[in-house]
C-alpha cells in the first residue's frame, strides 16, 4: 500500500505497528520520544502487547541562533558537532542546564518509576517523524551504553537523504514515508496538534498502571 500522508498520529502508529508485527509479545520494549512520539508509541505498544517507556533528549542550540542545533544531549550521553568558534564553557553549561531539565521532565512524566531495564532486550525507539535527527542519534548513542540486544528505530516519516544514516546507526530501521520533498514532519499529517504534557502522562498511565 502506497502512503503519502497520515490522518493523525494514531493512524501513523497503527500503520507502523503493522510493520513491526514480528516483535509482538516478544522480549521488546517500546521507547517513545515525547511529546509527539508518545501517541505513536502508545498505539504500537498496545497492538504488539509490549511495555512502553520514554527516552528524553534535547538539542544544544548555537549561542547566536538557538534554533540551529550544534549537538544534542540525553540524561547520560552527548553528541556535539565540530564548531571550533564556540567556547567549551558554553557547551558545558548547556549540557548541565539541559540535563537538569530532562531529569525534571522524566519525573513529571514517570513519577518515581525508574526507567525499564533494557539490557539484553530489543528496544524500538519511536517518534512521529525525523527532521534533522540529531536528538535521535544522541538517544541511540545513550541506548548502546545500556547494552540492549537490538536497537530498532521506527518512524512514520523522514527526509529521504536521512535514511542511510539511520540504517547505519541502528540494527533495524523501519519507516513508512521517505520524502524527497520534505517540508517538516507536520506537513505529512492532516491533524498535527501540539501534544501537551497531560496527554503524555495520561497515555503512560494507561500503559503503565503502576505509575
């Protein structure tokens, strides 16, 4: 079936779960990237009967243009592009600041629950799409340190020129649309509303009643 856009994140999650059927009821954990990736992860986890957790990362913005990413940080991993003109102190300060924000966000979403142990298990990392991919690459780097059996990245849409990078950086890469005319992730959804924290918390509680 040829797909060139989605009604909403729910539909994208359902379609993605079809391509991940072989992982149903297996020793696999779904790791969703909040906030947009939670809606996708919820649908995949529900249909494949797998546990759902989150993985958090933030981009490090250039000091002169915060929207321009010079790297990305997770709670225990960092990726930095080479920028000799940027002071090391600026990068160090950003890493500390962003890690604090990530820790607070994790506690907001998950309460006191510890992240699921992924050692020796398959992990499927899901988001609602890939734009630059920097933060997702940082997340993959972090996950490798935790020694999963296999890292699978699954997304509904990304630019076609990013496919090869993710095939090389993962054990398996699953996607629905690779566009030559990428115009932002939201351009491939009829409905692409801002996912609020409350919705993230609600979906995680449905999937993880112990939270």
